[in-house]
C-alpha cells in the first residue's frame, strides 16, 4: 500500500487568528489542577490528602481498575484542595506550586536494553501511560492488551491547529527515544503521518513507517489515517499517541524526569496577540491568557471543533495544545436565513458565497445559526466525512442503542472528533460528538 495518503472529502475551515511562530515562556502559575474527567472512563483512587507535599511526577491518584496506572502531579508543591462534586466525585486536585520545582527521579533508561515489560512497567509507574489511547473506544489503553499497530499523527488539519513542525523543533532525541520504546510494545509497525509538504522532525526518525498526508480536514485525524493504512477489525486494538506526549515520554526515558511542559498555541481573533506559550499542563487559564483578551469572548481549551468551553477560572486540559478565543455569538441577524451571506463558511451554495473565495479567512462566532431539531436528509454529512461509514445511520443507531447495528456500521473505527465536521455542517444542530461518545461508552460497558 502507498505510503502517501490523500483524501478529497472534508472541509477546511479557515479562520483568522493563526498563531505567529514566536514562543514565550509563561511564568510559573501559583496553582495547578489535575482533573480526573480528562481521563475518560477512569475511576480515580486518591493517594494524597490535603496538605501533602508532592514532587513533579509523584502520583496523586491511580486507576481503580489498574492499580499500577499512576496519574502524577505536573508540578511540585502542596496539595491545597480536593474539589468534589455530586456523590463525592473528584473533580479537581489542586496543587500550590513551589517557586523552585523538584522532580521525582525515575532514573535514566537505556531504551535499547529494555524489554517490552520493562518499558510498560516504567510508563505505568511514572505516569506516562495515560498518554497512550486505544482504538476502538478512544480511551486510555489497557496495558494487558497487545496492539496490532501504533499510530502517531504529526499533522493537525483542524482549524487554527498548532504547527507540529514548529513546536517539535529540537526535540528529535526525545522523539527517537519514545518511538524506539513504543516499537517494542507492538509486533506491528509504528505509523507516523506528516504533512506532504512539511519539514517534520519525524522525517529522519528510525523505527517508524512515515506516511505523507494531504487533503482537507480531517486528514489530520488518526481515524482517517488508520482507515487508509491498517483498518481496525472486530477484536483488534491499535494504540494512538500524540507528538507532544511522545516528547514527555522521551524526556522521561532520557533524563528520568516527568516534565509536563507543553507549547500551547493561543489562537483565534479575540486574542490581542496570537502566539505560542510554553506552559505546564494544568496551569490556570487566567495565567496563560492574562491581558491578552478582547471582551465578549468564548474561551475554548482545545480547538474550535472539539475543544471544551472554559472560563479564566478553569485550567488547561491535560491533552490540549491550543487555547482558542472567538467572539461570543450573542447577536442575531434579522431575516439572516433568507438573504445572501458573504461572511460565513458553508459547504453548500445556498445563499452563501464562501465557495467563490476558498482562501478567504473568516471571523466566525459561536452562534449556531439555528436550533436543535430532528435529523434532516441533506447529504451534507457524506461530503465532509472521508470514512466509508453511513453517518446518519450510525448516529441514529447510537441514539436508540442498537449494539449489533453500531458494530455493523463501523463504531470500532471512529472517535468523537471524527464527527466534528458533520456536526459543524448539520442543519439539524444535532450534537454528533456527544452522541458518538455515549455510543462508544455503551459499547465499552456492554461488549468491552
């Protein structure tokens, strides 16, 4: 099979506010938070109490299902609060950071001399295992399963996505160490996808098969790449790791430190200055965006299609590499539905003219331009969905919880992010990603 991957179905949403290729280091925030909800389907069991002193990399809790799977503190300091919700569910563990950071020493490792079991044990105890997710179900990988392959997407095609070629510059040694380690955890291949015209640091990596991808979004989604390279069948498992998480794994192996620094892109028209910021995961959003926001803004941890709405009082998501800021859509156009539209994106030609200028960048707000209603047969979904799956049928099977039909229609191959574009073009304003997430959770509980 060709190593080049190209798709035609999809939609590039060009927005103003792309991050300039300059990086600043955010000052150490006062308080950091680890949120168990970032680790989907993980039930936490606390290992610390309020007042405990922890080092960066020291475990705050472990999974009840896998007791050797640790979830560490991103910084050293004092545990000052454990925020609980209904039924004493743990919502956040807050750590007051030390001015001088101290790291738990996990010891330097010679990757070439380690066995697969050694690597697996090291990643579990150090807190790096949560970086490995699995398909099907898009949850943290089961360490007792063996993947048929491992996939890494080093090309992000989402709107205003961070540029991996830029943020990974100078990280070749960490990436190589992580790839070498992961290659020992599968009998198959480690597949890395990069942009066709990119200058990726992965280009000269050993131990991985490189694929050059091109086409509209969602070509950067791992599901699209898996479907083109090595599709998932029933009973098979593949693992997925993101490039910035590879850097954390590689640094752990080379230095013995769990260093959760991320280069986060501040994107969107509502930022005064769009740039990259080097921060530690779990930092306060207020500290990251301080004095850099316009008024009446919707803040999103992640990208505009799949991210989570946050406020300045919240904390950066554990897996996110962007903070997006776009105008709040709290104004409405009179008879906006029946007149020509020049300032919005559409994949149809009905009263919209974005197709006349495909390279134009738009300043879109959060207004959905419609309300929730029953599904309407339009054919729009198939135009932006590159996988060989019936979109409306699989969404409906999730809604009426028909497990056999969900299996037959291809639920093993998808993740919620794959339906972000179909949700964007949906005239019925249905929450596609939420529907798919609930469907996957049901399958995980009933089928496993």
